[in-house]
C-alpha cells in the first residue's frame, strides 16, 4: 500500500501540538514491530484517543471507526483519506473484518478498540467478540495498549479541551497461534478477546502504579 502523504502531514502537525501542550509520553514503543501487519488493541475513553495513538505510534495506523462518523460527507472524506474505515456496531461486521484482514496482509497497522465504544466511567468493560474473530481469521499478533489522560483532556459530552498530561503504554505482542490451532468458533473468539482485555488491564495497573 502506498504511503499516505495526507496522513503524514496531519500527523506531523498534530504531533507538534500534542507533544508541546500535553507533555505526551510513550512507554513500550519498542514493542511495535518495524514492519508487517499487527493489531493495536486499546482502551477507549475519549475521541482524542485516536490522534494521540496515531502520534504515539511511529508507523502509520489504520483505525476502525463507527460507521455513524462517515454519514457526514466532509467527515467521511477526511477519515477515508486518513486510512480509517467504518464498522457497524451492534453485531459482527464481516465486511469490516474482511477489510482489516486485507490490510493486515498488506503489512498495515490496524488500531481497534475491543470494547466497541467509549467508556462511560473510564473503567475497562467487557470486549466484543469482533476482535477475537479478526485475530483468529488473520493470525496477526496483538499489541495491547492503554492510554491515560485523554478522558480528562476531553471527557464525554465536553466541548472544550483541557490541558492535562497524557501517557500511552504499549505492551508486548500477544501471539494466539497456538490457541487458534486447538479451538474454533465463538469459544475461540471470546477467549482471545478476553485475553486481550486482560493485557490492557495489566497495562492499566502498571500505568496507575507509576503515577
């Protein structure tokens, strides 16, 4: 897939603002492979999670976003130019999974929020089975991720951005190949999804312990 110059320009501008005003720090950046398809699975508390994740990960990322965001023509055009593609919430969207698998095989980085929506209280919630299906069908490794501080910068329902430090924690790759070889179907998807959320939970504990 050709380099997305539009993504690079937007990321460059945002990076300057983010690192300057939010004392942004990234821990575990070395866990991201330099090439090849990989999935980043992150918690989700704010709309600002997306730009902070994009700026915190050196490689270009393709985000999976709720289809409602694409209903506005302008927003939809911008999102597509940035490499983002839609997913229908409420059920497993096989088109979105197929598109994600295609991009992973092209060596792309796919960012997904396993919980399916922003947290209402900042706490981690149960994951959807979609990420488990994606991992099982693609065989891709998963980097658990925990982002802290964006919920204060832009809470749910807020219209103004507040200045607050933001931290991004990236865990070691999770490889589910051995599990995929012995289990199938819904049981497999659920187990993968739960293990991924456990990985995110471990990062949350480390992040809050570090302060």
